[in-house]
C-alpha cells in the first residue's frame, strides 16, 4: 500500500480554504458531541489539525478505533467558526470525505497520556519511550539536538576541520573507567573493547599528517549514571589539532560554541571570547570546585585562623571555609534545608551565623563567637545584615563542602546569581600528579598523555606534586563540558612521565604500542579537547536530566528497559566466542 499526503498537520492556513487535501497522523483525541458530530485532533511530527466529523458514516469509520491509531483523512478545508489562536492551523478545519485506519492501536488504555507523558514515572517512560517521544514537548528536545549537532558540524568544517570516523572495536586501554569488552570469535580468549574515547586514534591521526580532525564520537564507559551523565554510552565533539598550542584549541572552542548556545539556548546570552581562565588551585580556593558556576558572585574565605580555639568542636584542628552573603533574609527553615542539602551532596556539614542589623552575632554557632566578635568581623569583612555560611574538615573536604554551599547560597540569595546567561570559563594549570585517595601513592592527576609544563626538565628536577600540566577543562554554568590537553608527543618525555608513577619503558610500550611507536617516527606537537554533546544539549535545552535529550536513554542502572538490554544469550552464542558463564551464587539466586 502507498500512502501520500498533500499537507502536514501544521501546514494548512486560511488561504487553503476550499482545497481538497489528505492529511495523515496519529489520532490524538476526539470531543464527541453526538452520534454524528465530533471534533477530532490529528497529530503528526509537525503539528495538529482539527477534523470535524459531521456524518454518521464518518463517525462509524472511527468506531472501535483507539487513540494513537494512525489515520489518513481526505476532505475539504473550511474556515473555523471558533478559531484557536494557540496553534498555527487554528483558523481552519478539515471536513472528512474519507477516513482510513493505517495502523491500529489495539489497546484501550495507554501506559500514560501522550501529551502528559513527562508526568509519568521515569521507568514507564523509558519502557514505552516510543510513546513518550510522540509528546511534542519531548520530541522537540530531540529535534533541538539534531539541529545543534548539524550546526556543530557546519562550524567545525568552516574552521577547516575534517570529519573522520575512528574504530569502535579496539583494544582495552586504561583511561579511567571500566571498559565494555567484546569477546573475539576468531581469537579465543581475546577481547576487543568499545572505546572510552577516540584518544589514541586522534593522536595517531596527527602523527599521520592530518592537521585538523573532528567527529561526533560515540564513547562507551561502564560507569554509574548521574543527572548530567548517561551510563553506558555518550557522544562528544572530539577534536585534535596538529602543530597547536593550548591557545589554538581555546580559539576554536571560543569561536564555535558561544554562537550555538546563544542561538539555540534557553538563554540568549553566552560568554564571548576570550573566556575567563582560572588556575585549578585558584578555582579550588575561591570556589571550592574545579567546575565553578561563574554566574554566582560569591567567593570562599579562609576562616581557619579567626575560628581557631572558639570552642566549637567540629572546627578544632580543621580547615574552616566561610562564605559571606550580604542581607540574606532567608527563614530558619530555608537555612536548615540548605545545610541539609549540602551534607547530602558533599558529605560535609554546613554551619552558619549572622551579623544582625544591630551588629550582634546571632543564630547558628554564634554563641561560640561572642568573645571574638570584633576579630571575626574584621577577618571576614562583615557588615551589619551579613550572613555567614561555613564548612570545616581536612582541606579538600572543607573546600568541597564550601563549594556546594556556595552553589546553594547563590541560588537562594537574591542578587547573587545571574540566571539568564551561559557563563563559560577555562580551568587551567592542573597538577600533573597527585596522591591517590585510595592508593595513597603518586598517580596522574588528569590525563597521562598530557605534556608537563617545563617538559623533561620539570620531570627531572621538580617535586612531582609541584609539576603542572598543559591540561584544561571547559566549564559552563557549573557543568564540566570537557577535558583537554596539549599532548605529550615526545616518547622520551612520555617514558619519564610514566616512570614517575612506577611504570617502566617496557610497560609504556606494552600498554600503548601504536602511539609510542608512531611518536618515534617524528610526531608534531598537538592538542585537543572533546566537549560532551549530551551535556551541551542538556544545558542549551535547560533540562536538569541528561536523559531528556537522548532519544533512547538507559535507566540509572545502565539498563535499556524498552529493548530488554542487557540480556542473556543462548549457549551456542557463548560457545562461538569461547565464553563460559560462572556466576556467583547471589547472582544465580536473582
């Protein structure tokens, strides 16, 4: 059968009155007035059109037809007597001469009303995602994503980048997260891995003589979900430049991204080049995070000295960070909620006190500060009416808690957060090495393929913890969009960098054979970055959950409940790839 339509459900206008047309779409709903009068709404990808059923014959054609069935309606366009100014087709209606059911919905009851699907439980939405996507307010986010990706491609091509696809089946590589492994049928006992990122391939392209590369790259990481991170797979704007510096990468990103955010975003203002640059250490000391939201004008203050010996137990022997907010008039209930939220999100308790309009220290922990009132006021630069939020603990814990407290106070306090813009910044000068929280040993802080600032000399002469790397993060409105780096393209420097964390030259050659060997054939200095497409679209669309902008997202436990993945496979399939399942007892019981 061949279907055709003369117009979409968003096209007909008053000038089409008198035309014989055919429209197709989903049976959205019908307001039935009598046995021979009803007002049917037909919905397609583009919009809606009202059809007026005026005969028993036409009404009979809809007998037993459920909502969400697909229909073809042929009839005459006429002017509506009662116009609807809320929709583009609101001045006309179609009077059917024929109605054909193209695809029948066999269910009388749907899992949810399509137009209100966002109110349904998320698990149900994901299971029936094909119905959820029929909701225009859900569908529009996917349409927006398509437009943004197309615009990214256009702008990157204008910057002379070539779009090149890299392999999906590759080798396992230690990139910071768990790999998804794929067993090999032809090579028993060996596995491919899905790429966590095209990191090595894009660097190899630079050694191959390509000057500017990009792709909208699929990446696969076996990690847990968050509101801003989808488990399993995600997409990034992966790019690399040969004979390039950090500033060259910044220049491209600052040219490509702001116009896209401003044109398609919920907010119509985005930072212009050059973006603010903040060192990692300054970001931590001023904002308590390496992904600061610069729309908030509050900064951290070190209150350790003025709080020392005040008698408040949680401050004793600890680092204390303070945030001063002028004329914060929130109720005690609001303040307690903020403190509770800080503890939930950071694991650190938050404390507070006020300097009231009469100059008295009141509320919260103020009773511990009365004897040092003047010292506290002077140290923190307080004025009458100021509110002070505090966190305490080991240095990193106190900073982390204060960073979360700053975010909540900025949102709650009037006049301290710009809401209607996209504020970009670069976090630069990351430490090359750090002491691992779990291992207690020296580890790479960021990307092991990064060039240390100072090159070989720094690696040979400096304390590893004092070495910085040419590494950078792109942050927008408190969301980390990307990490990037100037790459370590010198095999001698690479071997030395890994040697510092306990890996020998043979280890480097074994773990990264292609890249190491390629660098031995004359590699250009190169640099790159890979902003997350999903996170960018989430910010642009103004959504809180990343799953709203992914066509078919997994749930929080990396399950596709619509397709039933991951799923069991039969014994023959396992034998083909030389796999035998040996589950722990607790898994067998499940």
